[in-house]
C-alpha cells in the first residue's frame, strides 16, 4: 500500500495559492483518473484506488500546513503504511516556478509542513516531489506562499501538474531511483 500526500491548507481562501500546489496535484490526478469518491477520516480527505495491483491512498490533510504530520501519522498507523511507501508533494521556494524535483529524503528547507512531518514520522527519509514556486525576497515569505500565482506562473504550474500525472502513474510500477532518473529534469 502506498500513501501519496499533497500538502496544502484547507479553506476557500487558500485555493490556488503557492502553498496549495500539493492539493492542486491531488485534485488534478483525481479528476484525470475519474476518481470521484472522497472520504474523510483523521482530519484528512482521501481517496483509494488500485494501480498495478497495489492499493494507493491519495490524501489531503485538512489541518493547516504546519500540522500536516499529525494527520499523516494517523494514516500511517491506521493503515500500517511503511515510511518507504509515502510520497509527499509540496511547494518549494528554492527552485524556479514550475520545476519538478523528486527527492529520496532531505531536510525541510524551512518548510513548516515538512518540519511537522519529520517530527511525527521521526525521520527525514521519506520520498517527495518538490514543485518549484520560486521566491520573491521583497515579499514576506508567509505572504508570498499564501499568495496567488501570476497568470504566467499559473501556466507553468499547470504544466508541471500535467508532468506529475505521469510520475504518479509510474510511482507504483518502478523503483523510486528509476523514477528519479526518468523524471528529474537537468
């Protein structure tokens, strides 16, 4: 069983903001796969499906970003999910808007959602897809990540989300090392 988590903040006011790119990916994937059944449990909205004979849970934690790890921990414990079978999709300020980078592990880079996940999983060794949202050093970080994309940047993000659809299709089929080799752009 695999757990794919898109990070974001619940609530209308956060929709389509930089910090909600993980939610955007999950929503787009559900739509692309015509998965319409969403359930709620443990302060998360999730859907289940099977791909290549493996059960997959797509999760959007419904606590705020900096408490995402609490929700993920509940799913890990309830479903007995191995840390090695978790994939986190999140925004990344340190990469250009629209870039996509797969990582096997790493630090939080100051991302409060990742800090909370590390705290509750007790490890930094979980797989992730980083979606670049750039950064504007002239704007307070909190205001920036909770802000909306320009029309040009939104196009880049939408293109990235389309790219990530292929990654999510391949995730249960090939090793993560091969996934990184195939999809990490130089």
